[in-house]
């Protein structure tokens, strides 16, 4: 499933994730490895794909699970503050294999996700080749690579973010991205 997020969805470390209780009761988290493009990429082969990558970071792919409209994910994933990003971009020479990184996420210090990029559904070269077969990627564009198990919607019972929560995403070799959830 491919979708895009507008620039207004991006917030940095420590900036709030906005929780509008009138719009959603199912605000969910997804710790994901972010791939930052370094060159213009169009019709890139899988074999050459990693040559177009500048570096890696963390993105928390926030989703309002109850706001998927007509099967479209843009609204439920693209609202303001729904793409916390950071805390830094680590260049490709600092990460020898992006497919062997531990990813974890906590909410208020309680572990919710713990996985490894080894288990990505689609490896980074596949994602880049697929996307660039029809969409030109530019330097600075970011690809979120998918989330490990442990999202709130899949918990028993389902558990979602609430105002006052603090979400921390950690990826080995990159750092920790921490954001508070605030009511708006």
C-alpha cells in the first residue's frame, strides 16, 4: 500500500502529535525506518536503488484508524503532525545494512513494538524501484518502509494514543524520536 503525506504532517523531535478527539478515538502509532533520498530517482532498478539513498532516519507513521474514508488512507495518515521525523539523518556510510536494524516503540515507557528491519515486507530496493517506476523521487524525499508488529489497533483489547501520552521510537544506529500527544 503506497500513500503520501503532506509536508504539514511532519513534526520534529519533541514536537506534539495533535489529538483531535472530535475527529478520532483511534490514534495509532507505527515506528518505521525512514529512507531519505539523495539523488533524483526515476525508473531506478533494484540493483541500483541504494545508490540513490542519502541516509536513514525514523518516522512515526501516526494513523487515525477510524478516519479511513472510502478505503483511502491519505486523510487518516496525512493530518497535521501525523509524521514525526528525526532525531537525525544518519548517512548510508554509517549504516552498513539497513535491513538488520532493531526498531522499538514505547508509549509512556511501556514497550509496544519490538522488531527488526530484517522482517520488512518489502526491502528498500524493491520500494525504490516500484515507486520510481511512475513517480520521480527528489533529494530529500522520504520513504517510510513499514512498521513491525505491535500497533495499537492489533492489541487485545485495541489501545490507542491519548492526550498526555509520550511516544518514543528507537532504531538501532539512529537514535530515539520522542513526541508528546496533546489535545487540540
